[in-house]
C-alpha cells in the first residue's frame, strides 16, 4: 500500500457520514433522550487496542457510528431542557460541514480572506442585531467561558494600565490589586475565567429573589480602586437579568470596567419585545455570549465582544516575524486567546443570513413563548409550583418536598420523552427547564407536560 493508500476517498467517506448524520437527525424527535450505553460498552464496541496497522476507513466510520450512537444523549431533541445548550439549525450544520471541509485557519485575514470575510460580516450583523456598539471587537472563541476570559482579561489589563502598570511587560505580581465584584448567582464560568487571569475569588454582593445582583449592595461595595464588575444577563435558574442601566452607571461612576455574562441572555436584545430586559447593557465594556446556545449553531462557538478593540488587542494581540502582518490590528487572532482556530463564525453568518432580523427576533420570542407555555401548564399540575418569574427562557418548578422534587427529575428522565435536571435554587430542590432549541414547538411543550404529569408521585 502507498503512504496515502489507506486514506480512502472524500466522496465515499463523506457520503457514508452524511447518511448516518441524516438518520441521526431525522430520528431525533422519536428517540428516547437519555444515553442508552455506557463508556465501557463504547470502548468494547470500538476495540480498545491501537490497531497494529492501517484499517479500511469506511469500516472505521461504520464502527464509530455503531459503537457511539447508542451512547449519545439526544440533546438536540425539542424536548431536551437539561441545559441552555440548544440544537443546530440545518443551515448552521451545513455551514459547519463546509468549515471542516475548507479547513481554513481563521487566525489571519489577508492570507485566508474567504472565511475571514464571512466572519467579519457575521460580527457586524451581530453587533447590529444585539444593539451593541458598531466599533466593538468581536472574537470567535470556543464558548462563553473563554468569552468571559476575554472580557475580564481586557478589563484587568486596561485597569492596570490606568494605574500605571503594564501587565504585559511586568506580569501581575508587585502590581496593583484588581478587585472583581459579581452577584451571588453568577455563573461558575466567570469564577474559572477569573482564576485563569490571576484575579482570585470574586467579592460577592447579594442577589434578589430572581437571582439579580443587588444594585444597592453593589453601590456600597464600589470604591475608586481598580475594579471589574461582572453582571449577568440571563440567570440559569430564573432567566432573570441584572438591572444593567443602574449597575453600569454606578460602576462607571466609580471607574470600574463592566463585563456582562450573557451566554444565552444577550440574545434577548435581538427581540423587540424582550430587549427591555437588557436595557442599558450596551454601555458596558465587554460582553460574553454563545452562538452554540440560543443561536443554535453547532459547538463550539462563543462570542467575546469588547467595546474598545484596543483593549482586547492589548491583552490578546500577538505578532511574530513569520505571521503576515499586512493589516496589523485587524487579524482575528488579535482579539482571542487562540492563534490557530476553525472558522467557527461561518455558521453564525449562515444562521443570521437565513433568519434575518425578524427571524432572529422570532427565534428568541419563540423560546420565551415556549417557556411561558411550559410554566403555565406545569404550574397547573397538582402539587407543582413554578418558582421563578418566567421573563425569558428558564422555568424552575418544585414540589412541596425536596426529595420528591429530586425524584421527579429522575422519573422524567427515565421516562425518556423529556429531559430536565434537578438543581438547587434559593435553598430548595428544583427541576430546571431551559428552553433553548429552535425546534421546541407547542407539540413539544404538550408532550413534556404529559411526561411531567406521568412522573408525578
Ligand atoms: C453556559 C453558560 C456559560 C458558559 O458557557 P460555555 O459555552 O459552556 O463556555 C457562562 N455563563 C452562563 C450564564 C451560561 O449559561
């Protein structure tokens, strides 16, 4: 066999993969949602030993599908509410396949202009649709965790620079301390991002009954020292939004950098009926969101947005003699932690190009409508209490007794038709429903309510 002989043909292998993919996707609405096989079973089915020599790649694809599919979680089901993770639009998946086939390194715009051009349009359209400053830097990162990292990192370095400390040159030790303040119900990913950045633990201020930051307490915590304030657009349990206008004004008066974690909540700004939730948020300094959640693109696609591109570039920009720097200051790698990466902005463009402004609003409104319908019908079931104000896409329910609530989540899952997770919120066991999938329609809501009814004690 020649060196390349075992590689197989693109056409044949992609046709094989396409057949299996379409089968997986079209079977989704009927499929039981929980994974039906274990890791050990998948290891056995794949074969545990590294093969001694080349294998037929057609057989490798076939084995992969056969071994793995039984162990997949049907998280693209319209009745999957386990996390805010969404599904994939057909067009975003199609675009993603092309991204894989094109295999461009999206780090540099002059040498690979095709995908860079698509991502630039996607970025411009996003800022427009979300009502964010047109000149902001948009970085395509793996997810909101890294988008939080970018926002907090740009803020850290800008605040240190203002205090006369060049972190890029001097590092952090010996420099002024940067405080960071967040609400008690911030998402864990901002803590991780802060840890990567050497910022340590957050100074927490309280949250109200919907998990929103207590603005008066925030006011009391602020002083003139270098400070990052991290706000939240979309609480995981309630869907609640911090009072952006009030919190940002206060924080800016104290000279703080304001970052908004809006992994799924930022998209409310694209809906004329829900945009009031984000009112004032465009005044922040940085924002994090996910296309792989609300926008229903495949993983992995987060968006790191920084109002002043120079701040993002000061923290993440790099140059090297072998990189073509023809248009320095505008290469995509200068706004994100990664250098080489896939052109993950292309599926974002494809969804926006397909939906248009009104379609994007309808997507977000549809998720909210489904959450309201779910809350209304679940709340009418005997013994079920809806604990949150359903302002967005999240619904938290509970039974009178914590153990019964936890058992309810397990029974819903075992039933296979719908999927939601047990959690704890405000001192109580809850079952949390996150409506994030474009395909969740009235039928899916009705079937989910039936499933919960069946699972009641
Ligand atoms: C999902 C989520 C994150 C983390 O996003 P990843 O894409 O998993 O990195 C951060 N904040 C909130 C509010 C989230 O819902």
